[in-house]
C-alpha cells in the first residue's frame, strides 16, 4: 500500500502537476493576448477618432474660408438665407463681441430713411393720421392718404400709403374699397418690409384671409415670401405661421384643403432655424468663441456643438480687425 501511494505521488509530481502548470501558463497567455487585443482596439479607435476630427476640422476651416472669401466680394451675402455650401445653416456677423443676425443688418434704417425723405409724402401721411386717430374721423383721412399715394416715389412709401388707405377705408365702412387696396398691396415684393422686417404684403394677406377671400392667392403670397433670398425676421415668420396655420385649418368650418399643410410645415421649419439662431445670439457671449488670429499660432477656429439639431459653431476673421463671422 505504501509502495502504491508512492507511485501515485510520483505520477502526480511527474505528469499532472506539470500539466496543471502548463495549463495555467496557457490561460495566462490567453488573458494577456485578450488584454493586448483590447488595448490595440482602443488605440485604433483613438487613431480613427483623431483622423476624423482632423478631417472634419479641415473641412470646417475650408468652409469658413469660402464664406469669408465670398463675403469679401459680396457683403450683402450676410443677409442671404441660403448658401452655396449645403452644410452651412447660418452666417452671421460678430461685432463688438455680439452676434448680429442676418435680418438685423440695417433693419429699420431703410424704412426710416425712405419714409422721412419725401416732404410732401410725409406731410400727407401725417395729415391723414391726425384725421384718422387724433380726430377719430377715418373718412376724412382718405383724401390725404390718396394724395400721399400720388406723391410716393418708393415702393415702401407706396406700401405704407396703400396700407393706411385700406385701413382707413375699412374703418370708414368702405369694405369694398379696403379690399381693393389690400388686393393691390398683397402683390408687393417681399423686399418691401416695415421697420420690423415684415413684408407689407403679409398685412394685406391677413386682411384678405379674414375677409374669406380665395385662399389660393394667399398661398401664393406665402410661397413667394418663403422663397425670398433673404432671411425673414421673427415677426414676419410668426405672422406667416399664423396665416399658414389658418389655411391648413380652414375657416368658418370649411376645409381649405391640403394646400396649407405643406406651407405650415415649411414655415415651422424656417421658424425653428430662426429661433435657434436667436438662442445662439443670446448665448453667444458665454460660449467663449473667439475670432482666430490671421497671424501667429492661433490661426484656426475652435468649433463647438450648439443646440438641437446640433450646429458646429466657429468663428472666422474678416479683414484685419477684431470682428468676424460665425
């Protein structure tokens, strides 16, 4: 028995223990190989991320350079609503550390200059407003407004005169005359806007829609204004939204068909982009975006994600000053 036990111990020492040791070494090698493979995978992911980041940064810098080059040739592109590069959703001026949105450029300046430039026109408008509002006599305001219309020498002056004439006619109980003026005014170009950036044609379109006029003409007006080459101001978009929603819902219990729904969706999409631009303007000072130097080490923009959907926001210098664009 003792001899048998010795043989068993010798067998374990000579065969099983070495096998167990080899098995342990093998398992350790497998674990190490897996750890190395995992480390290599992590490093490969980091390498790919670095390459993607570098490629994206290079593309963004090229895009910014194209925008700066285009603006150098045509400064009016700051007010453009669409861009040659489909990846660009907004180009805005940075002035004095503040963001100036496209529709804010010269907003109200043209209106003030045009409406105050014609002495005869302005005098007739003032006389009509005194009769209409101060004296509460809209019927007596009609003749001064007609004379102002005759004296108008700019589409904006004509628009204001017709708008005043239509309003006073309606208040004087002359509905057919008011609708006739609104019908002429609704054909005003989208570029004819008031101090809030609202196309004058929209005011006429609202009155015609309230009067239950043919909605197809109103749809054409909305479509024409939406296709304008310039950004629309927020007040204009809110008015457009109200008109498009009214067309989509129908009035007086009558369905106006499906035509208003695509328009309402288009306006909503444009309004979403505009509201995100407004949020960016509000948050811009705290985002810490700096205009990069044109010389020295800090030549490239720092791009940061903003909003939902995410915009990659960066700044590019324009000229040699501290201002720029984003």
